């Protein structure tokens, strides 16, 4: 699929299409482009994969929402897995649409499982972006047997129970006629092959449990709860089959000073009552250290101002948001005799009078008198 392909255009639906509309479009296009329907068209398989890939994302509400927001470049939630688990292959999908065919399609070695890892990062790491090394136990390919499961190159043969198809067929006579069912072969577990000289390291599975480190790049500005897909970093597939993917879910630790809302940061800063009254310069915290800002004279508790460019970057554009600072005026609790003298003098000059609108004073006076 071309990297700039739009999933909605591939399925031929509007961006606000319902799930039923998306499903109907997929079934129609899958019937049209399936390789088994177009055996003479070498491009049909690629078209079918595009259709199936678009449907696998848009059918899942979480993956669709992240695709709508980030596009192809952003983090993508992991697949629920039931799409290809249900159909398994082109043949399984063909059977679901057109009915079972003669001759079972070989299942083959299964793809490795997807893995999930939950990673905590700080708000400072969200600002700068960071590379982390994830240490985890994963089922990886066995290097001793090159993931074949066999000690020798010719140590596997076609399964005698299913004749290499990976499936077995059973017929049962019922009052309505003969009923045939196809199941995964229990001897080879659907691989179509059995190992005659198992590798001593992995026991013939072609995989072994190992402790590994996986590097992951966390982009600056990433949202809490977003996920990053690392292709082929999941568990190894059976006997050389493709590996699964690793999905890293990012969780941002609560910060002791800042609250986050999108790209913007919010904090509260205490200021002396003299600075609030006279105005002046104060230091505010930012994610990159303290900075000085000006406070206008007459600032009240709860007043807020915006410092632009001190928030978090947009994950796609890199443009930083703003920092919203709310001031809280602090009244001194321990006064020296001289400070008390000065404040008493200030009060005597009318400094203890509260400025407010006449309507507020009228309501306050009525409340003191008990007037309705």
C-alpha cells in the first residue's frame, strides 16, 4: 500500500461513514479483488491487501480514531486480532464469502503473537522526546537451528496425518446427509510438517524464550495513553514465520506542579501581597527551569496570564502550546514590629477599604441589616 494512501478512499466511503457502511464496502471490494477470483490478474493480491488493511484499521473504533487524528505517521492502537484470526488467510476469507472449496488450503506456520508493553514517562520527557530501551522476555527465533526446529537442514517432512495440508477433514453421517468438517491438524498443529530430529535448544519449535532489549523512540508531545507500534518486535513466528509486532502504550506520570490539557500547561504560583498590589517581576516554573515574568499592579488571587510557547509541542508539527499561570496572593503570617507599624499606617490612610462596584456594596449592606 502506498504510504500516502487514504483508507477511506481505498474503501470508497466517506470519513463519517458508519461501521455498517464500512463493512459493506469491504465485503463488496473483497469479492471483487480477491486473488482466487482473479487468477490471471497478478495485481489482484496487492489490491486485496490494500482493501483488507484499510478495513482492519477502520473497523476498530480505537484504531480508526487514532488514524483520523494522526494519519499514517502517528501511533496506532493494536489490532483486536479477530479479523485475521477468523479468516486466517486468503483462502479462509474466500471460503467465508463464497463457500468452502475442494481441497483444504495449507495453514502453515503461524505468525508470532503481538506483544504489549506499558511505559511510564515524565512530562519533561514528553517535552523533549526520548529514546527508551525496553527490557522484556520474548519468544524469539532459535539461532541454533535457524528457526527450523530441526538439528539438520532436512530434519522435517510432510505431516503424514494431513498429507502436508495442515488440516484434516472428517465426515459424519446425519439424518440430513453427510456433514464434512475441516479442522486444524492436531499432529502438526497446522504447519503441515513434522520435525524428525528436534533441535535440543528449542525442542523442535524453532523458538526460545530470551531476555532482550528493544529500543523505542518516544516522539515529543505524545499524548497520555497513545501507543507506538514496533514492527516485528513481538514474538517470533513458528519455524520461520513472520514475527508479531510490539505495541508500546505510553503513560505520562502526574507532575507535582503542572497539569496538562492538550499542548497547554497549567500551574499556580504564590506571590507576595506587595507584588500583587504594586506589580513587579516574579519567577515562574517551566519545564526547562524558572523564568521571570511581569505581574501587573492590582493582581488578585485567581488572576491568570498566558506565557506563549512554554507548553508542549504538537506531535506532528512541533509547535509548542502555552503555559497558563494562575497567581495566588499570600498574606504574611509573621510580621516584625516595623512591618506591623507600616501596615497600621497604611490602614489608617484608608488602605483597608475594599474597592468594589456599588451594586455589590448595596447587597452587602442589605445583608448586614437583614433586609430582603
